[in-house]
């Protein structure tokens, strides 16, 4: 049987992608323990924001297909809409919904379509310590309470506007009548952590150096908060209606997931890792992207500790919700392969 090989340029492009992925399993990486889940989590000195480009060697060829990939949030969604990126892998699904509807931080509707939504269950959690006596968001604004708040990155206005997490946190606070600046003005304190599962947050909750946590990634800090005397504030009434109008799905902080909670607490959903493309992406390219996902699904990371099922990527379920239509090429793939009715 004759030897087989990739085109020489494809060999190098594919090889570089394999090396790039492998860099997260080298001596530049290390492991920490996620607080609530008590599972090992890989961290790395490598950058976590990702942009990859594959430019066809024959740039003038009519059949060449250049590809560029990005992974993060609002900035990457705009880059897809502007044609600067082919595909963006975003967290959470609501970030794409806001862009598609032209709500929240987006001034106009962006021409986006979904390729696949990977499962990642999450909700927004707004927790305060029982000792504060706080039972509602309105109380914080009315009494000008000096909270010591742990939240995500707040280093600049630009970082807040670029982050789906911080946009959601600040949108809830604004709707309730106060801001991060108000907390500081009331002699409170805002403590930033780069990710919800950061050990500094766990230590702050356990040591009592914070009395509020507003963030996503509730699986990594939610139980620790409950165990140390925190309760969750409900997002309800007019506050919930405003967020739902933007495109947020209504959900709950579930008592079934966190021991010690007496009832479910209404909040908004923050689930899903959608892959999105421009609405004008050729159907055959969207179809091929789905083929690649199917072929490489065993190597793709999973947030729910389960093998990736193609049927779930287009099912629009609680772990992998989406409110942005599937790209026609993706829909054809899922239907032809029997993943979508």
C-alpha cells in the first residue's frame, strides 16, 4: 500500500496546531484544585485568549478557504461580524444572543449564526453573607451598604465592557440602582479575581475578608459560599424583566446542587459554549466545520466531564442553550447525520 501524506503546507499548518494544543500539557502548565468540585484544574503560563489564523497558500485561488479562529467574548463576536474572524468560540450563550439581537453592549444586530453549542452548565450567582442582613438588591442601593465584593476583572472600563461576565454583573447592579463606583464611594471594596475558581476567592470567602460575591462559574465557588454563611439574592420582578428583554434566559440557583439551601433562587442563565460564524459564511464551509468537530470530538475539551455528543451540540438543552439560529450548512450536516430531526 502506498504511503499517504498531507500536502507539505498542510503538514506544517496542522503540525503547528497540534503543537499549540500540546503546549497546555507541558512544564509551562500546573494544576490547582477547584474549590467546590474538588477536581484538578490545569492552569498555564500560556495566554488564555486565543486567536489562530490559517491563510490559504494560494491566496488568489478561487477555491481557497482562509480560516481564522478566536476564543473569548464580545470583542471576538464583533470580529466575526466584521469578517476579521471566521469562527469564535464564546462563553456563555447569552453573549451571542445579545449580539444577535443588538441589545446590551451592542448598538446594532450582528449577522451571526450558530455552528455548535457545547455543554457548560452555569448560572449567575449574587451571594451576600447573612451577617450583612441584606435580602434584596434594592436594599443595597437604599441603605448605601459598603460591601466588600469579590467579582471578576474590574481593572478598567474597557475590560468591563469586553467581558460578558462583568457586563452582566454591572447590568444587574445598574438596574438595581447602584454601581461599582458607588460601592467604593460608600467605603466598600471591590476585589477582582481573574476567574471564578481562583484560590484567592475561596480563601476570602472562608476567611471572611469578603461579604459578597457577584460572578459566574458558580460550580467552583457556590458551595463554599453556602458553607460559610452566604445566601443568594434573587433576581426577580422588574430587574428580571429587564434582563429577559435583553435576551437572558430565566433560571435558578438550584437547591438541588448546593447543600444547605432552603429553596431555589431566581437568577439568569449563563450556560453554553457556542461556536458562531458570520451569516454569510458559505454553506460548504459551515458543513465542513461540523465535520471537523465530529472527527475530532474525542480531543475537544468538555466542561461537563462527559464525552461530547453531536446530538447535544444542536439540541438547545439546558446545558447547551442557544437563541441564535443554526447556520444552514450546520443544520444540513446535523440533519443528514441524524443528529437533528
